C-alpha cells in the first residue's frame, strides 16, 4: 500500500514537472507549409459578393468580421468569420498541413446548418485551393442537378499584404465541374 502511494506521488511529480517544463519551453517554429499562408493572420473586415445569374459578381450590402491566428504550437491557423446583421451564420475554419499525405486540410464548420466540411488541396502562387470531393462531407443541396449532393471548393489567395480573397465554388457532379457562388473580400483592419 505504501509503495502504491509513493509511486502515485512520483508519477504526479513527474507530470507536474513535465507540465511546468513545457509551459516554459520555447515554441517550436511554425511548420514551413503553414508559414506560407501566414498572410491570413490578423483581423479583417469582410465584404461578401454573390455570383449573379448573368455570371457577374454582385457585392452585397452585408459585411462581416474575420479573425485568423496561429494555434496549436503555430501549426494550425484558426479563423472565425463573425457576421454583422442581416447575416447570421458564424463560420469557423481550421487550416493545417498533413505532413504524411502532403496536402493542406481545412475543416470548416458553421453554427446554422451544422455542416462540417473537410477539404484537402494544395498551395501554389499564394493561392490555397481545396475541396471536399472524396472526403465524405458532401452536403444535401436539394438541387435537381446531378446527384442532389453538392461539394464545395474554396480558394484562398493573398491579393497583397492588406487584402485576401476567398472564393467558394459549388459542384453538383462530384467535382467534375465547378461554378463560383460566393466571394469574400477581406481587408485588413489596422488597430490604432
């Protein structure tokens, strides 16, 4: 009984020391692939545009705020898009790089539909291009086109140091063709 007690104290002390040691340790450097999309870090004012029936972007009067930051030892970028009325759907994005499979992965969730999309893809020329085809996260669109299930493609690109564009596309045929449906233009908010 006494040995069990001593063993418990030793294990507790080791866990405590490991916790204190890790809290004081220097953070690991950001994974190179995540550092390449660090242009997303910061606070943003978001303007929304929708694709019209005639193929032109129509800017909406609604706006939102977005905040992106490094999390989990600087190996994930987490973002939240908070709408201003009359928009009401909050969206949260988690962006990481899968070092085994060698692709970027975005987990996208909203608080209205309850959908969780898992999108994978690549980065080229400061544009992250991901989609959810093959991830078993298609969503029921109610469209009479194709299968009635839709997939999402998201392109995130750095326009310049103060502007980022996120364009989403829709596919009703399992990713064979894509139609743009909305675009978020992010302008960096500078705190004074």
